[in-house]
């Protein structure tokens, strides 16, 4: 699944921001990213995605990742979120964390 090599999406199932498997930093100012939103969509038959948008806490650059999902992940998230969108006002305004805490 493209994108799941970088993103650990398991916390999305608890309505919490996703984590990255490695730390990510803003390419403009080296700042950290806040979670902005995640948006589910079906690209076409059997192609399921979650767009993960993040915003730099320093320079406000917005990045979006189009992470591939299985049909099961897509349907489960849609049910848990009660829709196709998870926003920062639900999860809290959190910095994107990575799995390997240092
Ligand atoms: Zn920045």
C-alpha cells in the first residue's frame, strides 16, 4: 500500500492523528507539522485512499499525502468516523509524531 511505508494509520481508527514511521520536517523551514485533516475517498473500483493533510507549525506550508488503503480499512474508517472526514477540531491540534520515540 503506497504511503503506508511512511504512515502508520492505525491511530486513525481511534479518531487520533496518524503517526509517521520516521520523523518528518518541513522542507522550507525544518519545522514540525500539525495534523490538519484526513479525507477518505474511493479513486475507482477497488482503489481506496485516505488523503492526509498536514500543516507546518512555523511557516504554514500545507502538505498532502495520498495514502492507499485496502477496501476493509476504508470501510472500517468510514464507519468509525461516521463519514469521510476526520478534522483537527476532533482530534485536537496535535503535532505529527513518529513511532520511534527518541
Ligand atoms: Zn515550514
